[in-house]
């Protein structure tokens, strides 16, 4: 299809019309030219196709579909290969239902546990988020179905999300909030990118040329079209100029008319409208020419796949006394409404109308296990009556082990609003406390999209984090609890002891229509590790029913240039009696840096299956980006010459292996000296120091002259040698005149400064 020729045949009105939706879910057709309309649909962990009376947030029904685990869960798998398979399944369902693009994945960083949409986001860490998003996109698009990575960018809160400005420095954007998008664009080329509602440093994402054109297209090489989040357009003409191609949903022709008017008045170049149409039609025809509506959609097979994925995502947080796995011969009490009716997905635009769901109680009974049940609490009433608690206590006392299914109800976290605290419902906490008092062998299974406080953590023996595990979560929970599956999930986020520990606590939500990202790059474990702060559970944490030993961290070199690569190899051995999967995590840190940097950052991970006694070696390749920080002076990634640490292990706080490598920078940062430059900075620059030596010597003579301080013992005690050197270090060059350095003229110093700057 010759897209350019097709666009050249369109009228201005037709082109402007193509730049907005036909309705809630379809692009416009141009029947005169045979241009079809195409359908997009919500995702990203299931198909939420709505044909009639679309509403976006899920008030009206969508078709029956399969709900896979949400991103909060899939990220915990640390298994891109498995997530790629999930993407393939999603792509098949889209082909079957004639959907061209599924709207996801969502890769916004979990800046705070309070974000109402955290269940739909992968992680607090950009490297992990990028790896998981890339795998999902590759899986979906292998079926010739598009994805829409979202929400670009800095959309880490729901509060005032359609008007708030995320005010953030460039380094923080580049190191924390952009990398997941960048990796996915460079490695997977999503068919579309969805811009966010919010403003970025005062400019709406939908009309931000730096964001949509300079960074996304020119730097990263994005080739598809940019679509607005639903209702995110403020100034449509400015959006076209900035690189926003498709406005969704339909604008009723209002914004189409504004585009036409702007072109005819000379305010908007028609070539930009042509460009938007070409981008949209490239994707429309990419789908149309590869459509396979006869693709089978085996929902039962996908349900089984969803159960397998959910089991591999679950994180065993605590297992004192090896209370887990449970014996199938013992009497077990299942307590809590979530055992019967689990919470397995979030509310809002990602809500799937499941063709079936399976709770843990149903799954256990189907296997004939000796399980009794007590409701414990009511989700609808958000309460636990005395009778409910008494029933739960009685069941716990009669059982070998009591398992309480708890977590956050739908109302606690959803698209459209943020949480106001990090607590679970108090009624559920009361039930857990009462059950633990009645039976010391108590296990808690959690259903939630982001961290919760656990005031009862010291009184229960085990905690299994199920996150939001999709429609087959109950089957997966039973498999893990009873040992058919060895848990292998690891936390994709830190669990702080309390909300106030979170680095964004003081600023999250902002003031009025501005939220400042004052914590900068110190998000999640980057902050907790830098502060040496205790957490409830650290990033990357996850236990197993077996044990693993990490050894033999080997680096391919002890010195490299920043243009080269470094290979790191790590051996991991299953030292227990069960087969299990280990997640080897690799972190890099700058041992002594000039810029303020985290102690360590995740730069690689591998999930490996090991039989008892089996060992495997895993390899990682580290490149410039593994060692670099974003330098705002040169607006680029930069590696500072020096020693870097490479650590490996099972979590950000469990890193038994450590090695060092010296990385030499091939880029010299620009430096410009003035009379305000201080002596310490000049002496740290060998070339500048050599040029400025006459001034340095004269100044040292003055500061080291005993007569200048009166020569008295009292004066020597008041101003020590260390103090005089410190004062000189911090003194600007102009201070040489202020302190009467004889023999130096302003002209000479300025001449030397000019020479230093020429040397650069």
C-alpha cells in the first residue's frame, strides 16, 4: 500500500478527520478511498473489548475474555520469556476479535505506594519495567497486533491526573521515568505510544514537542503513531505540531475543524497533518493486511496458562519454621472472603469481564483437600462482625494450619483516584490477629496491587504475596500453598515499614495543579539503600521451598573504556531438596562518584530452573549505560572515570558476591573557568592546575604565612593548617585579590583563565 499516495488524494477535511477517533474505540474510515476503520481495545492483561455503549472505565460490559495476572504480578516473575508467551496469547485473542491494537503495557514507575493505578504498573525500577514491557510487546506484536505503551510520561499519580504538572529535572526523567519507554521503543518498536494526561514542567504531554518528537522519535527512533490518552487533548493544533497523531476518543468534529482552520490560516503546516495521517494509516494497514480473524481463541487453554503464570509470579515473603508448603493430608482452614471470591484485578479501564474465575476454596475442593472455610470479614461492608471473627477463630483452632486470604478490596485501589494510606482494611487486620492468636501456624495470602503495611507480621509464620493474579489466581495459590509449584517470584518494589518512609511521602500528590518530584532519582530501593533504612521487605526479595547458593562472580576484565562492554558471570546452585527457580540479580554502583548517585542499581537479572544439587552459570553483558548517569550539562549519558562495584545475589539486600572494575571515560566534560571558580575545582583538573600554578603558589604563601595571622600561639590554635587549606580550597579566584596576594594582577589572572578555557 502506497500510504503517501493515498494521503495525497485526501481532502484537508478528510485528513483532519482521520486524526481523531470515529467513536470510543475506532479510527475513522474514508469510504471514498476505501480506507477502513480499525478497532483498538483496552488491556493490557486481557482483552476488554466493548462494542456497544462504550464507557472506558468499565461501567458497561465488555465481551467475555481471559484475565491474566496484572503487571504488578507479572513483574514479580522476573521472567520475560513467560511474559512474552502471555503477550502471544493476548495477540491471538485480538486477532480473533478483530482488534488491531491493545492498549498497553503501562510502564509508569511506582513512585509511591499510593498511586491508585499501581496494580497496572510493573515496578519502581526502570530496568525491570523496561525488560518486562519489551517482552510483552514482542509477544503481542508477533501476532501482528499492535501495542500502545503508556502513559508517556511521568504519570505516577491519579490525583488531578488530567491537569496536574509533573515538575521534574531532566536527570530524573532520563534515569527513572524514561528508560522503560526507551528500551521498549528501541528493542520492540510498539506500534503506538499513548501520551499521558498530565503536564510535564507545565506543558501537556499531548502538546509537548520535546517529548513526542525530539526524544521519542528523533532520539529513540519511534516509527508508529502517538495516540492521546482518552480525553487528554488540550490544544489539538498544538498537539499536531508537537507530534500527537491520533486524538481519542472522537471529538465530535470540533477539533477536526480547528485543524482545518489552522492550516488554512497558515498557523499549522499541512505537511504535519499529512505526516500524522501517514503514521496512522501505516498502522491501520499493517493490521488490515495481516488480519487473521479465523485465529482460534481457546479460552480454557488461556485460563490454564493464566494459572501457570500466576503461580510463577507469587512471592513468598516469609516462611518461618517451613510452615509452607502445606501437607495435603492435614486439615487446613481457609479464612477470609478472598478465599472464595478473590480480588484478582484492578478497577477502571483494564477491568476484564472474565469468562470464568477460580478462587482458592473452589480449587482446593476440586482436589479433594481437607479444607474448611470461614468468611472472616465482609468486603462489601468492609467489616468483620464478632460472629465472623468467632467463626474464624474456631476454624483456626481446629486446623493444623490456618490460611487467611486478605488484601485490598477494589475500592481501595483503582484508576481515577489514589490511595490515602498504605493500610489494609482494619477488619482484615483484626481477623489476622485473632486467627494468629488462636493458631500460631498462621499463613497470610495477600491480594493487592502495591505495598501494604503489615502490623501483624511478627505474629504469623508465613506470608505469600499473590498480587493481583488474574482469573485463575485461586488455582495458582493452591498449587503454591501445597507445594505443587515452588514459589519463585521476587518483589518488583520495596515494601516500606510505613508510608512515611517512602521517599515521595512529603511531596506526593503535590499542591494544587503541581506535583514536584523532589526526591529525584531516589525512588524505591535507591532511596532506602542510600539512607541505610530498614524496610519490611526489600526490592528483589523472594523466598523458595529450596535454597540457593551464589558463587564465582567473574568479570571479563578489571579495566574497560566506557565504549566497551564487560561480561559478568555468576554461578548459582540449588542446595536444597526440591527443584526450584532462582532469580539471579546483578547490581552496579559507582564506588566514589562526583555526582550524587544511588548505592546500587539493577542492571541485569536471569531466572533459572535448577534441580536439587544442580548448578548453572549465568552471564550478563554490561555496557556504557550500565555505568552511566545522565549529565544535565551535556544532555547525554556520561560515565565518570573510576572504580565501579558489581554485586550479585538474590535481592537488593542479599548480595553475597562483589567485584570491582575500573571504567575509563572517553568523554571529557566541558569546563569553563571564571573568577568565581574555586581553587579546589581548579586543583582537581590537572591541566588547569598547571596553568594556574602561579596564582595557587602565591595564595598558598599568603595562607601559610605565620606573620599574616600575627604569629601568636592563640592565632595558630584558632586557625589550624587544615582550616587554612580548607578556606583556600573553597575560595574563588577573585579572593586572591581580596586577601592581598602580592605580585598578582587582575589582568594576569584573567589571562590565565582564558588559557585554561582554551585548553578545554
